[in-house]
């Protein structure tokens, strides 16, 4: 237990979320508790992880969650380990919320030159109806950008996904490849706009200006009399620029949605309610969302992707392949994560700021802000 690698999780503490400031000390080795000199409060080393206040051995919990992340049925885990099904579901919910925080902190909060993004939606079966899940993938790195869940396959679902992609995209040339659903075109056009500042003397709302280098293509598949017909449409953008982006991000090929369809197959394999013909139905939307983020974080940080490996020359010995995960390819991390590292990762809270109040802040508040703002 190294106190220099920990931070204070207390929301009211001015030193919250800051590592290596010398304010954390060991309070009890037996109970694994630390003390913050700034706020004077103690906290356990498991605070901020899925193991906080769990009585079961963390190794056992990690094994169960890893099996769930790779598609093992809950009933099989119950039979093998002897746990109650409600306990396993609770661990899955904990892990899903934790992975959602990790995804929002490391993936959704960063911006990149995406170059090409593919999006698609899949249907999940429930006991009372169906749910739709929309996914997006960053093609050059195979990184899962996130997903949205809704009871209807409508514009609101696609708009939620488009807003997430817009949050992570820099204003660079971007190719968006989708299927024939008309909501994609409207959602992406609404998302990829920026406010144009008002001129002097003008009143009213700011004008929204569309990004100039956004290219939208569609792959429409129809089965007529047993024969599959594929139509590739260019909805927005010049054909030569689209061909250049495809060659840059894929190496070769034509307009397609193959990468997002492979990602959909991975999610269908690991989340049973997404399978096309299944009797395993989802009970709640929250459970499905937790499973989505659990599988998505394992895919991004813990799974090597065969198409991302690099050939490394080793001199006279020839070469060897260097395996990479989508997170390594996207430069979100520099190493392959283990399940233990994923579940023990602590998302730091936002930096402390001077609380808003009437009048001037006191000298103590100014001193604290100056001390912990760096």
C-alpha cells in the first residue's frame, strides 16, 4: 500500500483527486485505511473501486466478472460457485457502473482525429418488449466509442449516439458510415455543427454552422426473392475525398460497415439478450446498460485485436508481432490492462474550486485555491 499513489476521495476536501501531494498517510495497515492531512478524514484503499464494502474475496469477484464479460451465463456461474443469482447481478451492476465511469473518464472526455466512424444498432429482447442499442466504432483503432440504449429505434436514440461521437471528434475531415436508417443523416448533421458568434448589433440566438469536412455514406441492404442487394450511397461529400479517407483508414476496400458489424457480433456473443435467436431475455434496461459498458471496457482495454498488431524488426533474428489493444492504438494507455487493473482503477473527482458565495473569498480560501490548483 503506497500512499503516494492514492488520492483523497472526499468531495469537500480541497486536495481531492490529486496524487503525490504528500497529504495521504497510512492510518491502519490491518484495515487498509489511509488518512488525509488536509480534511482530516480517513478512507479505505478500496474506495472508488467495485470492491468497496464487499465481503467476498476480490479474486473470486474478478473471476466471476471476467466470465460475465466474455458471455458466460449467470446460471452457470451460480451452479459453479454457489452464489445467489441476485449477488451475481449486483456485482454485474457494480462493475457496469464502474466501467461506465472509466469509459467516460478515459474515452469520452478525450478528443481525437477520428477520420472514419461507423455506427449501427442492434436489438435486445426483453421480457416485456424490446430494447435498441446503438454503437459506434473508431475504424483505424477499432476503439468502441460508446453506445446508447432506448426502447425505440428513433431519432432520439441515434441523436444520443451522434452527440457522443461529436464530443470526441476534432474538427477534421471525418467519414461517417451508417446503414439505411434515415435518422442517422439528420442526427449527424445536427450534431456536427458549431455556434457562429453574433456580429455587433445582431440579436437573437447564435447561428449554427455545419462542419465543412463531414462526409456521410450509407450501405443499404435489401433481400429480394432470396437475393441480397447492396447499395452504397454517398449522402454528403465529394467522392474523391471519401475514397481518400477510405484508403487512409482501411488501406483498401469500398464503402462498407464491416467494422461495426464485427463489433456487433462481439457484443452479441458476450451479451446473450442481443443474440438473434435466444431464450435468455433481459429484465431491465439498467442491466443491459451495465453489460454494455462491462463488455465495452474489456474490448477496449483488455483484449488484443489481431488487425492492430505491428511487425517489429529484431535485427538478424527477423521480426516479431507486437500485440495492441484498441486503447493502445488510440493512445489512451501505453500497456495492456488486466481485469484487476480495470476494476481497481479509480476515477479521480473534479478539482476543488472556491465555493461560490457573496463577497470576497477569505484569505484561507485563496490560499487553499493557490495551493491545490497546480
